[in-house]
C-alpha cells in the first residue's frame, strides 16, 4: 500500500465563470494522467429580477451536482481588464528573496499599484544576458477586488478553491498540454490561440511549448452583437434590432456571403448585416495584425504558423473563413477536448460547446504549485488543511492496519484452538513467525513517529541565508534548537524571512527565542540569536 496515495485528492475540477455562461471540466487522476469524466456548460440567463451574481451562483451549483468536493481540487480561471500575465526578465537573486524582489518590479511591467493586487510568478528559465545572470519569469497579476469577487461567489456556493489562475495562463496550459502536441509536427510551430469572450478577448502566442506573448485585445463577442443594433434607414423604413434579435442573427446568420442577398425575418437584409458587422470584424483583424507585427519585431521576423479560435465569439458563422482570408493564415475553430483522455459519455453536444470549454480544461491542468493568485492567507490555510488531513489520515491508516492485523490474528488463533488437538506441531512451527510479525509491527509503530533528521538537515542546509551562521544546534525528540549569528544591518528582517522560509519547508512552530545586538571584530553590525522549531 502506498500511503501517500491515501491523502492525494483523486479529482480536479477546472471552473470558468464567464459573463454569459459557467463552464466546468472534471478530471480523475488516472495513473498520473488526467482523464475527463465530466464537462458541461450552463448559460447564465439574463433577468431584471435576479442579479447576474445570483444567476452565476445558481449555474455553479447546478454544474457541481454529483461532484465530491472533499476529494477534489478546484482550480478557477479568473479574468477582468487588469488580470493578466506577462513574460518578464528580472534580476537574479536568491530564491528566498525573489518574491519580494518581483513585487518591487511589478510597477515596471503593469500600470497599477502592487499594493492593490495579488501576484504570483513561475520561473521559466535561468538566463545570461550581456554577461548578467537573470531570471525569465511568467508574471501574473490581478486586482484584489477581482479576486475577492470570485471568492465571494465561490464561498456562497460552498466551494473552497485550490487555485486562481489568469485566463491567459489557463489558455496556455490547455494549449501546451492538450492541443499543441496532439498532432504530429506541431511541437515546434508558432501558434496563436485566441479566446473571444463576451466582455474580454485573450490572445497568446506560443513557440513550441514556450509562452512568447500575451495580450488582451479590445474586441469581444458583445461588439458583434451591438453592431447589429445600429438604426438603419431603407426603402422599408427605419430598422433597429433589439439586443435579443441581434444575438439571434449573430448566432444563426453570422457573416453573410455577398452573393447570398435576402431579407431576414422581414426586418433586415443580409447586405445590411454585412455592412454593420464589418466594423468590429476589421477591428479584430487590425488588433491581431498589431500583435503579430509586434511579435515579429521582437523575434527578428518569426512568423505565425496558425491561429486557433475559442470562446463563444468564435462560433460566429463565417468568422473562420473571413480571418483566414484577411490574415493570409491557417485559421481553425478549436476543440477543448483535443488530445485528452475522455469518457465517451461525457458530452452529448460536443460540436456545439467544444470550443467554449478550453479555459475550464486549462484551469484543471494548471497545478496548484504553479501560478496561483489566491491570497497568501488562503494558500497558507490550504497548506494547513492538507497537513492536518495528512496527520489524521496517518492515524486512521495506522489504526485501520492495526485493527485488521488484530482481527486476522484473532481468526488465526481461533483456528489454532479448534485444531490444537490434532495440529500441535503446526502451531509450534507458526509461533516463531507470529513473534517475528509482532516484532516487525512494533518496530514499524516506533518508526512512524521517528523524525526524518537526515532530510531535515539537508533541507536546512539549502535554505540558510548567506548572512546567517549557525554556531550550535541541539535536537531532542522532534525539537531543534539553533544558536547563531546574523551579519546584517537588518538582522531582524533577515531572521524574519528565515523563519518564514523554515515554516514553508519541513519545519513548524518556528519561534525566535532571543536576539541580541552585537558588533563583529571588523566592525560590522549583527545579532546573536536563538531559534526553536519542530520537524514535521
């Protein structure tokens, strides 16, 4: 029995809460590979009597029916105008200081205050540029107001999220894991993936599996609908479509052909539809061209090989052909289930919704240890819950094993008693094995509580800052007492960071017992300190 697997959550849910719909992708871990067992979409019906938040909450509860949240991680794709991710180069520094250093760098990459934002990063590569060592990172941010809005809805739904990821990051993870490499030869192509949402559209460019460019583009599905509501005068009089009529025409007619001239519902001609919808279409083409031009300049002429469209706006009839002709590129409608192990019974209307679930799939495929925009206190709470659950699981497992062993021994003893008159020799031969099993079990019970000192010392040697020197160390049971000296003008700050780093690793209840100012022989300021902590 692999005890680690007892505590590992078996399922992961990717959740995408959009403006017009809520989407989920429910995966089961299948020997290290995700297997899709449920995927669904629930439209958010607009109503003057009920708020959008309440409608979204109702849709979430509907989609989560039958999902065991106790055994599932929930990864959520979040979005707003300021939620974004960028590939950045930052100065090299010790990893223990990287988070603080990147926070200072945020103002150089995003036009808003870091104090009002949640941020996280993923180290992509350790590089040397012009002789200077640096980190290339994927840096993600989102306003705290946006994060709080999602948390509020999920709390009402009774869901504790495991991670929040920007939709561009979810789109990247989906493309790399599920789509980009599912067909031969795509591993080295430069591909553009676009999600056209109702209020936001996200564009990313990947070369192979590497994120090269990410940007929100100011054209969205709603723009196509609004363009059809403009009042028109004709020989039949003034025509002005409602938003509902415009949405219906957008979905059913889309971009009409010039050769197909007719009147739709006795209200509007196809030539008028084409004239009205051309403006947002040209805007979309221009924005895509701008992104491609910028990418070519940054990469010394690298070209885009293909464009893949996702999102509700991508279902606009005729859009694929229009963009392909205008851009001179291969353009296709994406499939959210490309390259994924999937139950045949998962989706009843795959063709209608498969291009709309990629953010939910990508969120599910984003690991909790990757970029996560949840507030730090919630991340820490999640760690404590997992740790507490692990301890409870260990106790349960030990008790269960002991109970099963005891029951087995009682059954065996009963058989011995029944056969003692005719099987005394057999009983005698089994007695040594019985004693050996008891000794082995006792040894295992003792070792369960034995601290892993070797692992602890290895971990400690990796995280002690350069300015901290340990002068002595004592261990008893699971308690470690460390004495040392910190050589720094900000000794208290260094020790505070050291304490936080210890608690993030294998140590718990780290306490600074004492700290005394001192001055070294060469006149440097420092502090003498004593730390006490417990080894997990």
